[in-house]
């Protein structure tokens, strides 16, 4: 069974490029990746913060947060 991963982003060029390169390279047999665009679903900001996300783009998997690059702080999305 594939491990659940959540990729959070805000739609900026850094985030979109990271999604295409990073998420696209992940093995779909190993990871079930949900992509969450926080600019379109701001109601999920609290979820991202609770998971430990401080900036986007970031991916949460296995209970760990990986901040891939710095596109925007979550506070800027409020």
C-alpha cells in the first residue's frame, strides 16, 4: 500500500515548478500524493500549520515536513 503524502503550495512559479519536478518524480506505487493549493483552499491552512508546515512549497510524508524551497511563508497566505 502506498504511503500518503501531502504537497502544499500557493500557486507561485516556485511552487508550480517544484510540484512538476518533485511530485512528478515520486514513485506512485510508493506514494499517494495529494496536492493542496492553499491559494485555492485557504481553509486548509490550519491543517498545514498543524502538520508543521511553515512555508511553501512543502511536502508532508511519514509524519515529517520537508520544506523544499522557500516560495512563501504561510503567514503571507492569510
